[in-house]
C-alpha cells in the first residue's frame, strides 16, 4: 500500500439498520471491507482508507463522529448507505462532526442481475433510496459535503474521490497552519489586508507578525559551512552564469542569497511555520530582497505571499499540500501585463523574483540582475518558462462580511518570441473564456492581483475546498458570461448576508 500521504487516513463509514437481521448486516460489512481493500490497493487513492464497523444506531454514529474528531490522522469520512439507514440516527453525530464528508452514492454490484434478482437482493442493495434518505438529513441540517455518484470500481469515480481526499488534506493543513509575516502589509495596498482573527475562526490558520530585524538575526547567524554546502547544491541543480561561480563578480550576491535562504528556512522550522510573507518596503537588515530563497522554499512546500499577503500565502501552502506527489506544480503568481492582440489576447504572469520552480519547464538558470525597486543590492533569482497546458489562477479576498475564493481556468501557451531583456521566471496564458470576459469578471468580483497558480489543482478541487471551509467561490471558465456572473455576485451578496456566522 504505497500512499502519498503516509500519516493521513480517511474513514469508510457504512450506514444500515438492525431491521434486516444479522446475516444481512454481515454481508453489508463484508461488502464494505471489500471496497476499502480495493481503495487501499488503488494507485489513485492517496491515503490509507480505514474500515469502520457498520453503524446502525444513533449512539454508534455519535461515538464514531466523536472518535473521528479526536483522531489526528483522520482527515475526513467517506459515507455509504448500503441499505436504508433511517437518517434521524445521524443527527446527533453529524451535529458534532468536525471533519469533511464525502457521500459515495454507489452500490456493491454494478449491474442489476436480471434473471436472479429477488427480494433478498433488493433488501440488501438499497443505496438508490438509502442514499436519498441520508442526503435529506444533511441538506436539512445545512451540511456541506461532496456527493460522488457511480460504481466504486470505475477509475473516474476513484479519481473524483481521490481529488476530494487531496482537498481534505489541504483543508486539514489550512486548519493547523502557522504563517509568519516578516514586516507588515505593503503601504496603502488594500486587497492584501484582511481580518486575521476572522481567518483563524473561519479557516483555522494563524498569522504571526515579526519584525524584519528578527529575520535578519536568523540570516546573520548562518554558518559559512552551511552556505558553502548550499552553493554546491545550486551548482548541481541549475545552469549558472559563470559570473556567479567562485571568484566571479556576482559571487557575493549569490552567497547572500544562500545566507537568506538558510536564515528564512531556520526561522520557519524553529517556529513551526508553513507559510510566510515579505515586502520590498520593509527589508531593514537584509542585503537583498529574498528572491531565490522564496523560489526554493516554495519548491519545498512552503506557502508564500509577497507584500505582506498572508491570505495568498496560506492558499499557496494549502494547494501545495493537496497536490503533493502530482506531476505539475503550484506557485505564487501575479497577472503582470497583457498582450491585447485581437488574434489572440494573452496574459504574462510573473512577480519580479518570487515564482516557484515547481512549475518550471526544464532546468532553471540562476543569475543575478538589478531589481529596480526596494533600494537594495542586486538579488539572485531562477529564470525559466512554464510548460503548456491547463492551469488555474486562484485568488482569496476578504470582502468585509465573508471570505471569497475566485478561480479562473486558463491555458498556458508558449511565448511567441524570446524575452531576452526580461530576467524573471514567467508564464504566458490565455484565460477562459477569453481575456476580455475573464478580466472583467475578475474585476467585478474584486479579485486580487496576487494569485495561486497551479497546473496540478483544478477548479473543482477549489470548489470542494470552499465547501469544506464554508466560504464563497466564484468560477470564471469557458461558460462564463458577464450578465450571469454579475447576477451570481448579487445573489451571493444576499445569501451571505442571511447566513449565520
């Protein structure tokens, strides 16, 4: 059983009742165990699936939900109604459950056995209406959950379940995340601000502020031996400008970049932080803006947000957690400039230095160039393009009375020409449905200029995340039109004003 997330597990919970007798309940348990075994043998399901005894009474359901809450490794429940399971039994347990739910609306057999079907078969295989009874009570109670319908052996169904499980991993990470903010927000910028107390209540993440001097102390405490070891790592992993090699004129800049990387990493490890922010308006005590350090730390799984943007930092980490082990990567990103050619409008994404190498196509190159902002010495950075294909841009904003997630589906395309005078990591994409509609919808929604760019996550995964968090999510895709999108925003405004906190 080779699973991506070794210390996480999902519980498989089957509902039934005593009405059908012990023999039927034994068969229900046997069928459930067979599904669990198949999931554990599947390469698609990224965590261990744990069989739970069939629940048949209010007390058994309540106790199971209580145990799930108190089990650190449990990130959520897959629930299946093999037979009819009277839903009043589920009320007390569901009321206290703090873990996300996937309702797998399946049945053990794929096909109806036309020649052999009898009432014994019908009594055993009642998912078709047992799932509806269970679904009613969750809707009645206003419980967000994922409903997956289909035969449990099908690869498509297992993929949907696997994606939801990955999101549950990300949600679990968000709920336990500590974020360090070096310095404050970039001055006068609005969208990167937000209610950190409400974020801890709603999302679970906690934000801690530290002066840049605290970071500088950590950076200045790095040993020369550690720096030299990291420089050797740079030389083995990247194509390096010869001016950065030992004795070269740019060598001091890359030495300082290594010192900053090691100092930030030590600070994060010591504090148990999974995400961080910086701002080029607050670099007191640092020789250069952290560029290479940020790129490499994101590659290691840390979340990052520039200019004090702790919300995006948290989302970068959450998406990285849920997409661990997948082929494509995730990065902090910003829509930087447009290509308004009517024959094919595009967006060039970048952010000065801080783009994660997990999205790089090929081997990145390492170099040092002037930044032209921040008033510090020339910083080191990795340079690369991004492979073509589907991706998403995700933004999170504090709208005053709620958090809003916004996702735009995009397609990464090659740059039509080289960019010899733009020494940054960059990516070119075509937004869906097109730039005119996508940009207008983004602006109507109040979308931030900072995003989480991912070629590993999907819009459906972000939707599942929003359901777990109980926050708003708007999607801009190939079906989007402005009239309907604006109406959705208006309807959501009414909805969220009526909801209890």
